C-alpha cells in the first residue's frame, strides 16, 4: 500500500530521464536506486528533500536532485519535497530559521520590517545572512532526520500490519478447514 501511494503521487522516472535540463547528468540518472520505491530509498529521498527545502539558495530542486544522485536515494520524492517552500511558507520558515540561528550564535534577533523593495531586502539579507544560514542548515538537518525516521517507522509499521493481517487470514482459513474436517468425521 505504501509503495502504491508513492507510485501514484510521484512523477514517472521517464519524465526526469528525458527532461532536457537534466541531460547534463547523463548516465547518473539511470542508477536504479534513484527510482526504486523501497523503504531505504524513500526514507533517504525524504531526508534529502526536506533538507534541501530549508536551504535559502536558488535552484533548490537542482540541489535536491544532485544530493539524491550522490546518496542514491529516490530522486522524484527528494525533488518534489522542495516545493514545501513556496511563497506562502518561505517567510515563516526562514524567520524561524533566522531566530534559531541568532539564538545559536548568541545574538539578539533584530526586528525586521519586510518590504518588497529589492534594495531593502538585500540590506536585510546582508545584515542577517549568518544566523539565517546557520538556522536554515540546522532546521534542514532536524527535519531531514525526523523525515527519515518517520518514513522508516511508518513503513515498518505498515509491513507489520500487512504481515499480521496475512497471518490472521491464514489462521482463520486453517481454523475453518479444521472445523470442516471435524464435522465430516
């Protein structure tokens, strides 16, 4: 069931392999583990995707793809999870990352008046890039570890549930067979 869920939700491997902007990766995209839907590959893809989502650099999808190729984990999941950061979620995520980074560096967080003017945004970033990067990497690592273990735990639970269900079905069939044998005698 977990495999079916991910297979339905993730793009087909041919989509990635034939994408013109990914052709520079060449034969690396043909590594089978990048496309497998197993516990290890999906847990690693979850970790890479969540980590990449918190990195405040452009081209997050490309970073996620490169990290997925390097660690040989599920590339569609890793790239898809980067979309957790979008225009709605970026401000609170990066604000929390900045606050965490400032706390870790022992700095008092500055009050920031956000505007949409590029000059002011660049000035804000120039004054606060160190705590932002530290907080982003820290939050990325934390969420990557949480995501990795969550997929592992849920996958194992699901497999155990299927196994228990299968054993109960066999036991019921055996009991019905035994009950039928006693009636005939």
